[in-house]
């Protein structure tokens, strides 16, 4: 079954003919002219954007043109860390002291994060890194991809360390399919990755919301453990990751500041309100 053709099974209501059925193909009417016009308009808009305009010098970084973007890249490099730097040896003692409700809550937070970093990387690899022609920004995105990989590995290691039951572990690693609240966040982010008619400006705002809104509440819940003096390994990793994600959010805002064709304020509010509404679920 293709996206352009929907198959509907029509079964006779006559009980004597229950074995007779037919498949009817419905081809939805597509306004090809309108679609082509939209795509041409989007292409023309992209050609006007300095960040997206074809750049034959994109393979060489010097001389720098966007010093503010380069400064963000250097800041990201200076903040590099690895999973091996986080000591989880003392965490299990605290994990066992926590109530069932607390363990349930924190495990779901980790499950959300484990999948989310992969979705962020999907956007960077499939969309932003291919679209943006400015080498300074490409450097940042390349490094961000590496850091998101470290985040994903860290969260997976945390789940593997704390959760001993194999079935529950499997459930957490498949959180975007198992938990509606996490699924809604994932669906919203993936929607923007797959939308090839949405302008770059909209998608930059959307992923600023992913890393600035969707992540913030979950970071706060782990900082709550730090305030209680619990889980030193987890809370240390949370400090490192929240710092990284704050930088990524700010970088998205910086990229938006370089966009020539800004969005109407109402459109920005709409995107942010959508993200906030989903986060409140």
C-alpha cells in the first residue's frame, strides 16, 4: 500500500455472502499545480537565505565569515566529555533506597532521553547538515552529532545499570512505542523532520523547542535528586548533558538570528505553544 493509494476492504453485509469481498482503490485528488508552486516558492526562499544558499567554498573553513557561529563551535569543543568519565559505582545504593514511585518516575525520564537524542541526530543528519551551506555551522552540527551520540550512550548505560529486569529494560528502550506521553513528543519532532514543505526557519524554531522545552522538565527532575544528595553518577551526567543541550538550544536561536526571512511572530508562538501543550501531557 502506498501513500498515494488507500486500499479499503468492502465486505458485504449479507451474511449469506460473507466470503465475498472486494478491494477498492481510492486515489485522492492531488492539486499538482499547487504542490509544485509551493515547492518552487520554498526553493526560491531558500536561495535568498545566506545560510542555505549554494556555497562553493563550503569545504574550507578559513577565512571565517560567521565568527559568532564559530565561537559556538569552539565552546562546544571545549565542553567535550565521554561516558567513561561518569562514575556510577555509588548509584545503585541510592537506587535501592528510593521508593517504587521514584524509581518508576526516573526510569521513564531516562527512557525519554534515550530515544530523544537519536531523534535530534536524525534531524541533524537528514536535514540541517545537508541544507546549511555555511562551514562554521556545519562544524557545529558535526560536533553536535558526536555529542548527541555520547548522550544516547550515557542514557542507555544508565538504564542498563539501574534496571535489572530484562522485560522492563526492553520496555524502556522502546519508550517511543510504549508510552503515550513520550510517543507524542517523538511524533511531534519527527513530524518536523519529515515535513519537506516547512521552511528552514520553522524547523529551527521547532528543534529549539525540542531541546529547550521538552528536555527542561526532565533535567529538572534529575536535579531534584541532586538536591537530595542522591545518585551522584546520574546527577553528574545530567549536569554535563543539560549544559550541552542548553548550548544546542542557544545555537538554534543564533541560527535563527541569521535567517533573512523571519517568521511572523504568531507562527513562532504557535510552534512554541504546541510544544508546551505536549510537554504538559
